[in-house]
């Protein structure tokens, strides 16, 4: 072991610009890991430009969504130092669908992804379906996106018919499918709408607000104050989206609302609605969703599993 202080030294490596996925996979869980197990772990945040002298002292490197030649070279250096490697993914980069802005990039990933993930000692992914699609069940563990019970209000937000879609231009194909377009059009005047992070070419009418991209921490603080009743998450049905995590459902609960998605009823989306509910339905479902999240998407429990995974990897 390279430890001197007795603590396991972990280098958490992400891109410079932290996005929403980075908050869910990096900031939130590793903040909890340090808070709960800081007496055993020494955690440092870095980019791939980290000095090689630091790598010599590190026990574990955690890298998020690596898919470039630079990432491959970085991980090869980590391997040369005998550092244990955990790779963390939230999307199936091998099955990027037509219409996705990264489709052409995905075609070029090919053998590069296999080389990168071949270096991993462990692979952490966000859903069971993603684990099955990756296919390496021995090295792959599910570390679902999760929140603390205190991240959710005790009671639902006051009913104000507030609906939100939050995302990125990468979800353009989901928004501009005929079914999603028609779904919005049928409900556009029934709700006070907010589109956050990206605005599709929709026939907007009535009360609608556009919210520019925000730093993740600022977004989550505003979300909790937003009194959003419905988080809308339309998705084109394909293997890529089948493996997606239920971030929209978790964010809905954080705001005191519920999630509406055509994936309602599938694993991880059991407490979502398949169509827009009325107040009484939404109120009752919020309590059910809150209980389900506390039981199955509890950050404290997932943090304990992350810690155990690290311990087993280092001591194995």
C-alpha cells in the first residue's frame, strides 16, 4: 500500500466544468463519502492534468465518463503506478441513438471505449439496466443516484400547476419526437411551464418561463424553492434511455412534486405518472414517492456501499 497516514487516498477525477450529472455522480456522493467516512478516506478532486508525482501517492483513482484518447493515456499512467481504477458511468456510451448530438462521436468511440474500460478494476454505474447493457457483471456495481431524506420536503409543494422540464440540448431528440411535441401541446395551457437548460422549438402559449443554465449548486438551491408540482421527462424509447437513471423523479421530489414520464412504471420510475395528474393524485403520490426514495435511493445507504466497494478493492 502507498498510504502513509493510514487513510486510503482517493483521487476523484472529473472534467473542469461541473454539470448536472457531475453533481449527481461526483459532488453529492463524494461529499457524503467524505462526511461519513473521512476518518478512513483522504479524498482529493482533480482533473487529468494532475501532476504525476501526486499519482504516485494515490491508492484509488475514480474517473467519470472517460471516453477520450487523453483519458486512456491518463488511466494507463495510473495503471503503471499500480493505482486501483474505478470508472463511473451514467449513460451507455456504446449505444448512443440516432438524433443524439453525440451520435457521430459515439461511432468513433468503438475500440477506444473497450481499451479504457478494460483498465478498470471496478465500474460503477447508475442503474441495473446499464449494468446489464455494459455486460461486465463481475466488475460492474450499481451505485444509483440518490439523495438524503432531508433533501426532500416533508409535504408536497402548494398546488400551483407548475410544471418543469430540465435538461440539456443533448435531449433534443426526446423533446422533438412527435409524441413529446403532441404531449406538450395538449398540456401547454394547463400549467405554468418552466424550461430550464434548453428551450425546444415548441408552440409555446400561455404562462411559460425560460431558465438559463446554472451552476449545479445554484440550480438545486433554486429547485428546492421553486414549488414545482410536476417534473416532465419525455423520452424516446430506445436502449440508451432504457438505461437512464431517474434523476427527474428525484429532482421532482426535492421540489415537493412528482414526475411525469412515458417511462412510468419501469424500474426506477415506479412512482412516476404516465400522464399529468390532478392535485389530489399528485399530493397522494408525493408521499408514496418520498417513501420509495427514502427506502431505495437513500444517499446514506449508497454511500455505505461505495465505501465498502473501495475497501474491498484496496484490501483485495
